[in-house]
C-alpha cells in the first residue's frame, strides 16, 4: 500500500461507488424497443428489406418480435428492473454511511503509513494540522463545552492512528483493531 497510485485508486473506488443505473435501464429498455421497431418499419416502408432484416436480426426475441413489433416481454423485463431499482435505492440509503466508514479507514491508513515512514510532516499531517488549528480557533470562540468536546474527540482520534509499540505485549483482541 506504499504505492501512491494504488492509494489514489482506492480513494477513487470508495468515492465513486454508487449511482443508480437500474432505474435508467428500466426507463430506456421500452424506449429502445420502440425505437428499433420504428426503425425497422421505416426501413421496410422505404423498400430496404434486406437492410431492415440485418438491423432486426440481433434484436429478434430480445427487443422486437419476428414481425418487427416491440417484443411483449420487454415490458416485463422493464418491470423487473423497476422492482430491482427498489433494492438498489435501499442500498443507496446505506451507501453514505458505508462510504464514510471506508473513507475514514483510508485516511487512517494513509496517516499511519506517513507515521511509519517517518513523514510526520507529510502532506496529510500538514492538512490535519491546519484543520485542527482552524477548528480549535472557532471552538475556543464558542461555549467551553464545544472546545472540551473537540479536545476529547481529537485525543480519541489520535489514539486510533497511534503505531503500536513492538516491545509492548499484544492487546487483547477485543480492545482495539489495528492495521499492524
């Protein structure tokens, strides 16, 4: 995981998961069948029967029937896709939470790699340092519990990216999960 391009690919994968192509497919399938059917009828009316047969051949019993009309099962296939879209939408409800968890894991991994390679002034460390300064500044302007809560959160997050000491005994498997 030391290769920067692999790390960027991982981030791209995490951020671009999603999209609901199933709904689009369910809407476009009957339209495509009607388009192919109309195209075949227009070609036949122009006396281009051989060309119409060549266009029709890959779509017979998939989008159009043997007469060139829309295949009766297209509506059923579209209905299946619409029902499948419901499942996809339910998964999309969970996606932001899962993406947040995966992206936090990715940042934790990168931060720990910078620590292990001795790059304590690496780009990620600098970014988090600047973010910490800005949040601390604004938290100090508000009520005291905001600053206290932020400092508690900061300490807790710092423990999450701490490199385990090799001389220490292994923690119990239930205490904390680490990469190492």
